[in-house]
C-alpha cells in the first residue's frame, strides 16, 4: 500500500471520530496494562489540550518526501528480513563520552511547527558537536524558520516539509533567538539578521538502517513519524501505540541516538520538558504504525556555517542564552 493511501486511511480514523474527547491517563494506562506494552504515562501540557488543538501539532510532508516514503516501504520488508545491522550498539548524544550535546526541549504548543523545532534542535546539537563544546549555550530561532518562510507568510496553521526547511537553512540560514524571538509569532527579524544567519553547508537523506545509524553516529538527525493521541501522554519506556488511540498525523522529531539492546531510537520531541524524560523518549525499531524508520527518510545536516558576527558579539540571557563567541577563541 502506498504512503498516500496509508496516510489517508489514518487521517480518516481521526475525521470519523464523533467527539472532541481526548484520552485520559487511566484509559491509556489500562490499555498499556492489557497489552503489556511496558511504557509509562505522564500528565503533559500537550495531552491536556482539546483534540482539535492536538491535531494542530501535526506537520506537513512534501511530494518529494512521500515519493521517498513509497520507495522505502517497498524495500523495508526485505531489509527487515535480512540480518539486523549492528553498530555501537548504542549512541546517545545526551551522554556521549560523558558529555551532553542536546539542547533543551521546547514546547511548540498548538503551533504546527514541528519541522522548525526539529531542525533547530538538530542544528544546535550539531553545532556543539562540530565545535567540540557540549556546554556551548546556543539558542537558535525556530521563528526565523517557521514565520519567515514564504516571504514572511509562514504561520502556525500550515506545516511544511523537512526538505523545504533544510533548503531554507541552507540558503537563508537560521538566526539566533534574540534576533528573531518566538513570542512574536510572526517574522520579526532584527535589523542585521543577515549578518546573524547560521547556515548549513549541505544535508543528506538516509533510507536504510545502516545509513540511518551511521548518520546518527555523526550527529542528531531529523525524522518523521506518525503519532497517535496516547503519544502525547508518554512518560517513559519504549513507546508503542495502544489499541483505540486516535490517529493524529505525521510529526517531526530529532533522532538523538539509538539502542540496539533495546531495539529503539532515542528521540527529542517538541512538546515541552513534561513530555517523556525531560522532553526525550524511546521509539521501537520497525514499528509499521509509527513509520519512523520504514517509511520516511532520516535527514542529516552537514557543516554549519557560522558568520563572523559571532566573533565579537554576545546576545541573550537566562535560558535562551546564545553565545557563539567561544567558537572563534
């Protein structure tokens, strides 16, 4: 079955729902126990929202990405039948040689901006990795991606695809948070934004298990997955969809590692620090309902191009501090 048909069927599950009622923790916990799924729930800000706002979290998938997904689905069954490729057997950029390269998980709330949050999260982590400075207090701007696209017509209601966001980061770049703050909910570039735009030199697409793991070993990647209503209440363990959960749609996350012993990917989400373990979680390999590794590709980013502006300039304060001066020291 093609990816368009699969996504249409899953979306229909949501559209045919008769109420705006969301899953409660007791209901999800009962389904987890009945199915012996082994993950735990937590009260999160995303799960508390009405169903119509939960659907607003969901991002977009371009024609190019759907075509890639169709090709991957045609080969994934054969790959799963072959001996599993072993690397590591574990990579976790939260604890890589004793250092944490992952920046704080923020909350996109009801804004359809998961692609912007996942790309910024990947860029921040890769900047720390490439500079060899795990404590570099960098905060790039999701707003400069989400709202400044399409000539400043980006908004919280229409998602966009990963490749379009990556092209934007390659050609236009992403500013620091102080230059283009999220709170304005619009393209609010600072006067000298072009001097402050950090760009990616390149990006690459990874379709096989071997390619995905090799890419994650070099740094966090961007991925799609299909999510359900119980995903919003995830607290810990390896997530698997429980029967009866509503289909919400496709969502973008940052792949920050993998664990062959537990057979799962390690992800950073954009639903706040109350979700999962400080905003991060585990998703099992090869789950056909979640499609995280058997439909859409992973995307890695190449060298980040940091402009000379940051040689002398310090910006920000508190949690959203950006200080790239040390890159040139």
